[in-house]
């Protein structure tokens, strides 16, 4: 085997150090608060996408200007999607886009972005199929499974399928159901059939309860579902003995 000389060794170390430095600058946040300026949109979008892929609802404080008239913009938005150098967000019940300092096609040209994930830890576990006569009943069963007064629960999301017996939906009624979910980060799959519908996707448990008035279900059967409890506490503050079958997920 050929021995590596001192000069070759130093060159190899130099290459490794440079690669690590480049990787760190891209992967690590600009600061501990995940703050980006308008020239870091690709990095901001990449970090945003990875936070949301873990299951965390993601918000952002934006400072910038409206591209239409140049007026200042400073407010909090919810990030729905991130791609390339653009964020798609929900703001005042509307969907709009945010780009960097020189943005012209997007609605907002951002000079500063501060990412604000909801919570610090997700407690993720699975539940077997649930039966009920309403979404409220389904929600109550899931809430009853959560018994930990030491946790600050911020949101509960569930992922799975729902077979719903209900009246057949007219075209306008179908669109009302679709519009109810239009600001979700991922629009659930909906199959309208004679005598009801099937929903499949990820749902906020509180939002799901509001579907009772919209759909008027008669009977609901779920698939096995995945439950995400989003809490304020860090993973180190959670009593893991209470969640032996759960996975703890952090966004950092």
C-alpha cells in the first residue's frame, strides 16, 4: 500500500476542513433563532422544508416590502410550502408567496425572516382503528389517550384515513369541504362516493372536530392512525417512561 506523504496528508486535511466549513455554513442556522436575511432564501427554504417534513407546523416573522407597491410589510405568517427560493404562506386567510430582497414575481420581497416552529418536541405514536358516530367522538377518544399534566400541549395532529357514512354531497357541498382544508400544508385526499366520503391525510385534531357541522357524519371508521403531540417542552423534559412506545422528534 502506498504511504501518504506529509504534503499529501496536509492537502487532504485542508480539503476536509474546507468541506466541513461549507457544509456547516449551509446546514446550520445563521443564528440560534433561525434568522435569515433576504439573500439567504434558498437556505431558508431548505431549512423550512426540513422542519415541516419532521411534522412541525412552521410560522415566520417577515420583514420586507410588498412587491406591488413597495409598502413595508412586517408580520407573522404560516409557511405552507418551501421550494427553491420561495416560501408559500397563509396570511389573513389568503395564500401568498415570499421571495428574497430582489423578488418581483412573489407577493413579498423579504429583507429578514425569522422561522418560528410550533413547539420543541413531537411525541409520535400509533393508535389502532377507532369507531365513532362523529368527529368529536373520535377526537375525545384520542384526547383521552393523552394523560400527562406535566406537558404543555400546543397542537395534536393525526395522520390516517377516515371512512365516513353521510349523505351524498352535491358539487357545491364537495367544494365547501375542499375549501375547508385549502390552507393545510398538504391537502388531504378526498373521495366523494354515494353515501359519504373517504378522507386521507394529516389533520389538526381541533380542526377535525369542526367537520361535524360541515359533513354531518352518521358513522366513522378510521384506519390505524399516527398521532403527533406537539409540546413546548424539550425532549429532555419529557418523562419517556410514560411514552415507551413513542418516538420523540425535535426540529433542531
